[in-house]
């Protein structure tokens, strides 16, 4: 096996004597060969005092990973024929550089995904907010020009690692997808500061979540915790237990197979917030006319590019103006959103332990990763377990 590149791409490569190089197992996609599979990847080693070496425990599989192994998305690091995938993860610290302060061996940590661009004028990246990058030249571990976390061992800068309390061991792989809701709800409250009577939990009451996948369900848990009367609108095909699961954490479930949007809106009776988590643009735009006065519509999905559809733009625009509506999209996430997600996941686990645990459907060994990656596994969140 030719050893191609370490995960420390972007920094200088650090050549190791061939006899000290060990290979570790990783799941990689070779876009130009249109194949993916388990490979031998050079074991990453700490090369600066601020780095941390992690033994990866869990890596979650999502729609982005499925697109990457279908060669629709994802870019290897420059010079590498392959990209190690995996961005939703949990690792255990096994070694720290001399200057690492917040983490020690044995600690659990979830890495963030996006890394800043190199544009000196990108005020977002220069402020540590690469989730708002202007230049578009950001990179992302496991997605865009940086190897990801679906690898037995990973090295990462301490500043991108988020410490996780040990009791969250079994569910912390949900932190990264939960950061979507955390950043979305933070911005929701920022927007609603425009209402002079706004106080968290007071001014907006009813939330609609579109989609019953992991992002939708974690978003619904967050909205319930924030005090919203929350309804999840979804088909049930992913999990037959979805209605029971949703009601077990205090939200309502409306089945998209048996209720249309009029019936849905009637059953809610005035929607203050829509949290879109399905990536179906037509459904999203068809839901907009049911958004209430002073309402906020949050997009989180990334739809594939299908053909154009016809929508009544006059009605939408009239509503935006005459009802003071705000529509925004949000991509995860800042370190604060990771800290919020870790705190909230702990709170969810205390309130709804069975519901939170049931979001993780199955764990697969890396050799069986193609089952969830090719969409054959069903369930809510499937996880590759790299280590116990
Ligand atoms: Zn993901
Ligand atoms: Zn930037």
C-alpha cells in the first residue's frame, strides 16, 4: 500500500522514516476512480505542541456522506487521490502536545468540521467564525479538502476540539448534527429581538419541524426544550416508531402521508417558527404561506438540484412584507454551538433518555460501512463504531 498523505494536510507534511510509519484503517472515497472502501492510511502523529491525538470511537453517517460516496460531493486534499470521509464524530484523547491545556488522555472530545479560509480579508474566518466564511475557500474535514474522522486515529488542533462529559459517551456522536439546531435557534432569538416584548420563550410559541430524520428530531428536541409547542411533520418510512418517539419527548407528530399542509396548519393553528430539516425545496416553499405574522422560517437542508418548480411568488413576497416574516438559512457551526449542543444533549438525556438513545439506530464495524453509506440500513442515525 502506497502511503499517500497524512491528515495534517494544509500544514507541512512531516516525513517519517518508512519503518516508523504504521497504517491505520480508514474509509476513503476515490472520486476519480469512482470507488470507496476501507484503506490503509498513514497513522497520523502529533507534529506541533497544540495538537491532540485521538482514538476515534464513533462516526455518524448522514446524507452528506451518502452523497460523497455517490461521487456527487466531496473533494480530496490536494495531492491525494482519496478523501477519508466522516465528519460527525466522537474520539478519545490518547496523546496531547506540550501546549495543550483543556484536554488530557482519557478525555472524550467532538471535533468541529469547518476550518478557516486563508483570505486575510475574510473577517468571518479571521474572527474564528468560519461558519460565516465570505470567501467560500473554507475547508471541511471529511468533506472538502481535508481528511475526515472515519479513521482509527486522528490528529487535530486543540482549538477545534470540544470536550464531552463521559456520561454522553453513547450519544455524543449526535453533537455535530445538533449544532445545526443550536446555531439556528441562537439566530432565531437574535431575529426576534426585533420584537420589543421579546423574551426567550415568550414571544414565539408554536414551531413546525419539517422532517423526521436526525436533524429534524434533534431540532424538535431543542425547540421543545426552548418552550415551543412543537410539531414534527414527516413521513414514517424511516422508522415505524417515529410517532411514538416524537410524542415521548413532548412534541406532536403529523404524518405527511395522511395529512396535507392545510390540515397540518389547521392542527397547529398559527405557526411562529418553521425549522426545515428535510432538504426538499418544494415542500419548504409550499409551507411558507402557512407561516404566521412575525414568523421565522429556518432552512437547514441542502437539496439536490432538480428541475424548477412553480411557486406563487406574489403571495410569498406579500407575506414577507405584510407579516414581517424572516427567512434565513444556516450552516453549522461555531465552537459556541458545539458547546451549546454538548450542554443540551446532556439536558435531553436527563429528560428523555430513551428517546435520545433511540436516535442512534445501529452501530456497524468499518468493514460494513457500505450498508449505511448506500442507504440500505434504514433507521435514524447509523454509526460506524471504530473502537469500544
Ligand atoms: Zn452530517
Ligand atoms: Zn473565510
